[in-house]
C-alpha cells in the first residue's frame, strides 16, 4: 500500500505582491556572449522575477532578460529543480525600457489589476512600477484602489524608499 501524499505548505517569505504571468523571456548569462536560454516568466514583483527554464543557472549569476521591448538586468537568487525543468528567482537590478508613454497616467482598469496583483503582463507591471515611482497622483489612486479592493488588508507603500513627486 502506497502512503498518501502529504502536501507540504511552503512559507511565502516575500513582502511584495507577486503578479502572475506567462510571458516568454530570453535570458542571457552575463558578461556574455552566451547562448540564450528561453523560459517563461511565472510572476513578477517590484524587485524580482520567477522564471521557468529547461536548464539550471547558478546562484549569483548576472543575467540579461529580454521581455517584449524591455530588458531587465538581474542576479540569480536561486534555481530549483521542479517537474519538467527548473524555476529561478531573479532580483531586478536595472531596467531598460523603450521611450514612450512614461508620462501618461495609469488608467483605472490596469490600476485595479495592479492593486489586486493579477491580470497584467510583465511589461505592464514594469511600466506601472516605473510610472508610480514618479507620479504622486497615481500612487494616491493606487492606495485608494487597494483599500477598496482589499479591505482590511495591510498595504505596503507602492514603492518604498522612493521620493515622492
């Protein structure tokens, strides 16, 4: 008789909201050049990404992640085996974005999705994160959205440590 499987609950030690995604990414180990690794970004937070890969990458490696039109530079914090491959956690160190709509205020629907932590692509989360760093009006609207959509939940400031304005 086979013993029943016991579900082990993992403790989530992250203090930031994770935004679930399924965005394709191309990863290059730096200083490069290296053959690109192709993976899928599973979630993104203000300071990191979790990526599904077919190959292991070493903790401490510096990487360049190409997503849509954005490029993220980061450091591998962990890489764990999972069924059908590996999952790596990357700490975002820098972001290169194409010029564009940085000065436009965030519309209500995407702001609501950002407040609940669902329904956005990695590029959308990155765009919002950068805009919120510089826009007091959108940070105020986000705080109202978070309170309305997640009543009673303790909320962290959208971008801790950033100057207002």
